[in-house]
C-alpha cells in the first residue's frame, strides 16, 4: 500500500533551545533552571553533562540549517530561550540574542524551511524561579511581556507560534513528581502552577490576537492515551481517572474553554482546589487557539488499585489508579517505554471527536536509543529500527487522516541528537548523529530515508 499525505504537509523536526543551543557564559545569556540545576545537582543528571555545551546551535546554526536543507525538511520547530532574550526574565533585551534569533529565522526562511517558534520549553529564567516561578502571578505577567516582545521582534516572519511545550510537565515534573527543578512534591502547588501556566498561555494568545501579525498561534500538548487493563468497571474507572488528571485537566480548559467538572469535584472533596483570580475562568473561556501540536511517545496502561491506600499523605492522582506493564508489550528498552504506534491513530480520532477536529500536527514523535554507535557501519548509523518506528507511526497517522482527522504535518523528535533533560546524551533521537566531543555531525540512515519520504510526500 502507498501512504500519500495531504498536499503541503509539514515534514520536519522539532527541538528546543536549552537542548541544542548551549549555554556557555557570554553574549549575555541569563541562567535558566536547567543551567542552574544541571550544574548544581550534577549527580541527578546522566554522566553529569550539563546544558552548557549541547550541540551548540547558538554557534552552529548556519551549519545545522544547511543540514536540515540537505534532508529536505520543510519545517522546523524550536523554542526561544527566555533567559537568552531577557536575561533577568523581565526588563532589558539582550540585543545579541535578538540578533541570533533573527538570523535563525531568516536563515530558515531563506532555505524554504518554515520556522515554528515556541515560547516556553521547560526553561524558566532563574531570576524568575527565585520569585516563585509560575506559582507567582508576577511571573505570569512577565511571561506575557516576554511573549509580546517576541511577537514584536519576530512576528513579521514567524507564522506559527506556540505558547508552551507540554504545559503539564513543568507542573507535574517540577511540583509533584520530583523530576525537574524545584523538585517540589505538593499537589496543590502543582495545580496552581498548571492553572497559572494556562492563564499565561491565554494572555499570550490574547496579546497575539490584538497585535494581528497575520500568523497562527497554538500550544503543544503531550498526550498519553490511556488504556484500561480490562472492561471491568473498576479498571475502566481507573483509566478515566488517569485521563482526567493528566490529559483532560489541561486539554479541556485550553481547547474547550473549561476545566472538567469531575476534576473540580474531586479537588473540592480533597481540599486541593488551587487559588485563582477573578476573571481567570472567563479568560480561559474566551481564548481559542488556531493550531494544536501533539507530542506522542507512549501509551499508559492502567488498572484499578489492588490495595486500599492510606489517604492521609500528600494528595496524588495515583491514589485513583495503578499503571501496569501489559504482558508481551513491545518495549523501547533504552527509554523503558512501550512502543504503540496505534496510539497516534487514537489521538487523531480523539482530536476529531472530542476537540472539534481542530487543525493539528505531530510536533514530536521519535525513538531514543542508547549506544547507537554500535550501529555505525560505513561511517553511518544504520538505524533501521528508527525507520521502522517512524513508518509504523506514519501508517497509523495516515489511517487517522483518511478517517477525517485534520492533521497538517509530522515533525520528528529530533533533528540532531540533543541534550535530554534527564538522560543527557545517553539516548539518541536525531536524524543526524552528534559526536559530542568533536561536535561533528553525520546523517543517519533514517535522515536519508526521511528525505525520500518528503520528496514523495509519503512512502
Ligand atoms: C518530550 C520533550 C522533549 C524531549 C522528549 C524526549 O517530552 O518535549 O523536550 O526531551 O520528550 O524525552 P527524553 O529526552 O526524556 O527521552
């Protein structure tokens, strides 16, 4: 069977500022929570590799844009580093940073690569984290100012804007599950951070609409589709709880204008409703986005709790469900996650049915593999496993499109092996291999395969 995709399909790759630019001191960059925490809590990070160097896109962007062009990408998503552009988070603009992003944007456009710009990819400026980060409404205002600055500086050329990448993660990983700085474990604070991020998002969208720069604005969500272990009502209920806390709690306010009523009820019952300000709920109601990015890596398998839990400790969504490993499931062992390409089809239909068939695209999907050097032959990583992975996901995406889901593109994570928040360079995801020491870049077999897919608008 031939898999042809809609005309003008975006074929691209995605990444983020902190994971590629390098944060070497100099040129006025301010510190963000990653520069700080990867240095300070080195042992939490794989091999102690900090965000300081990465693949140094800041210096090598010209080379990298040329390499993107070599594999015929027609779009590229990255983020603006808030602390590079506005080192203290508010106030003075770093002119060198503005120049850098201008060069990147112009360079991409010159090569026929559409720039997709995201404003926030987990990277709170340290100066603002010290004021409480998104727990503090002043920081929400600072974010809105920063967004406005970006639209003023780059909005004449960037046509696709995103307010946040995976808005659930800073709240969940930073304030509930002890994975990202500031390593807090407190549901109510996490809920407050999430609410304030949603408000920050709404404010940025509103500012963008008022400025009318002629492009589109959206957000990038990570969706982890949930599957119950069985049809047993207890398992189904558990799956619904996981979906409510980790997907609907963010998707519904952003895409449908309201928090789910069930969520509010549970939070009331356990006294976990976060503080809001007057006007917040109206703002959420009136804010509509144009375009949705979806990051998809894995499904979540859920079963009912087998033991009664003690509900005196810190409130956790995990009080209501257990995750489990489905026997016989296919695994990406390097990352410890299940490979389930059907999930992308389920998401395509979910967007069609539950979220008004809003225009969307795959903004991340890919496979991180440990020890890829083992697969180097004739000077190239022979990553047939990545080709197979992408092919299968694209086939299921295609099925979703055939059934009417309004998907406009597919961006692979990622263009070049990048610094991972927790795994540093252990797992490699790129179409290009990075030799971290020499900074040499070499295309992988999957990069060449993807070039052919782009040329044929399918395979
Ligand atoms: C997504 C993030 C990316 C990237 C990716 C791979 O959730 O948006 O920034 O890191 O996951 O994950 P990891 O690097 O942890 O393997």
